[in-house]
C-alpha cells in the first residue's frame, strides 16, 4: 500500500523530450552555424549573451590575469575538489583492463582502450557560475588521456566568470572559450573557422543545450541525454525529518522543474518533512526556483516497509537517491535504478554535486534504468583486435566461416574463408577450380 501525502502537480517529462519551440529554435541555430560558421556564432553570442569579443578563445595571458583575480581560498578549494575527482577517476581508469588471449593455437584476440582525440566540455553559467562542472568534465577527460579538451562557458550578465575560468584552467583544459549556449555546443560539435571540431561533448546545460546535444548526437558523441535535476530520499522511522527537508530543497533549487521526492516507511516522518519544507522555503534565497519545484514536482509517499520503499524508488530511476535509514548500505543490494546513491545521514547529494569526487553529470528522466553517469570510461573507446598466425587454425576458421556465411547467403564472406582453407589446408576451391596456391 502507498499513502501519498503530497502528489506532484505537474506531469513528468519523458527522456529526451523537448518542447516544439525549443526543438525548432535549436534546429535553426544549428543549421545557421553549419552554413555560416563563426559569423553565426558571433551573432548568437551577441543576441543571447550580449558578448561579442574579438576572439572567444582566451589567451594564456588573459587566463593568467583572470586566475590572479580569484581569491586564494577559492583556488585552494578548487584544487582540493579537483584532486578528489581526479583520485576517483584514476581508480576508475585502473579498474579497466586491456588484455590479449589465445583462443586457438596462433589465434590472438585482444582489447584495448583508446582515448577520444578531442572532447568538448560545457560548463553552464547563466544565473549561477557552476564551476563544479569543470571538475567533472575536464578533470575526468584529462585523466582518461584525452589529448585535446576544449572548454566553453558563457559570460554571466556580460561579465567574465573568473572562478569558473580558473577551475577550467586548473582542470587542464587545452582551450578555453568564453562562449555559451547552443552556439557553443554547435561550434564544438561541427567545427568553425576558429574552433576545431571535437569527437565527444560532455556537461550539463539548460533545455536548449540539452536539445542541441540531442540533435547533434551521431555527428558527435555525447555523455548522456540530460534533463532537470532530480532527487529522491528513502527514509525510515529513524531519519531526521529536518535533514530530509533541507536536502530535498537543496536539489529543488536547481530549477522550477526539478523533482524532489520522499519515500518513507513512517507517516510521521512524511508529515514532519512537509512541515519543515514549508517552514524553511519562504526564507530561502533561491525560493523562486525551489518553491515552484516543490509545488509542482514535490512528492511524499508512505509505504509499508523498506522493501516497498526500494521498489518504488527503483520505479523512479532518479538521478540522485539518498538513503536515510538505520542500515543505509542495504540499499546497495536492494536497488538497481539510480544515477548515484548517497548512503546515510552523513552523505548529502550536495557533496556529490560539489566536493566529494564522484561525477555529478548523471542520468535523468528515467535513463538510470539503462545507464550510469559520466565517468572516465566515457572518454575511452574500447576496441578489439585479432591476429591469426597459425596456418592450421586459419584453415579451420576458414572452413567454418565458409559454411556459416553461406547459411546467411553471404557468398563473398564465405570465399574469404575458403581461400584460407585452400591455401593452408589444401581444400578445393569449387568456385575457382583453375586456381592453385601451389605446394
């Protein structure tokens, strides 16, 4: 049984969905930049960001001046967080194995990991300087071994976001462009006269940025299809309702369309969380975002037990799932669908967003059913290779290949196998009776 104390007032969106207005606007911008390159990029930057410098790319001297303006404590914090991200990404990289094995005499099959040649990192700006996205996209790419990382971020109300630029530089970006929105995404994906194209795009953004990545996918790789930030808390009767309320609102402030869901085994906890939210929300500096998010997308459900709580949470496949229970680690075995799991009262989702070291670019809108978030492996191509050096093994494979290919009516494939069976084992070529490989 599920007792709903607060239901969402707005319908859920579906993965990869955009409004027709957003879809059409983005398509027009992409088409224009495809045709006119830098000239179009410059016009859109002037229109949307009131930013039209001589060059969008920052020089080494400009970057040095910008970093010098950033308070030393901010720089120290950036370095600390980036080291957490780097340490975790390095461990992820170490977990990936290259190998070569012999499956038959003289038959070697192998796997290796090759970093993409160039990655584009988008660091959102707009209302807030989201410099944490620089850590997540650039540090992870450089740890994977990507030789060229192009990083873009928009100006904020016509000003240079000093801390964000410092974070991009300290993360190891090879190029930094003060450029935002669809025009930045498209320029990196397609290439222009001043920006060489990349192979993969990563990083969060608004609905227009997300739609641009969706439309350009195929011409360029992307990290994942992104939507509004989501958070879900699973709580039992031992949870602190004040902490649960604070944590729900911490994620609701991402935007007015950010779902914040509580699933609890205790009706008392559910009602107290709602009361705390209503008490805290009016004085929040970001209530203009968190308020509509809670009003339209906030939910509180009471279930019979934790098994039911985990099952209901899995059905949401939320981006962030926070476990406020007496034994939080049980969720590791009980749950399947989540972007990232935050275990216990000492671990808040904001740590994952800002400081702890795991990546905050995560699946939304139910995509956690089939994918995890951005990680070092996203920047790597796992490729295979093979070699046959033993003639007898090549002949054996050739015979099987001939039969298998003819079953599928692929005569050309079959003949590639036939010639090796003929050359290495003396099998007759019935379709070329006059040909002989000799002794």
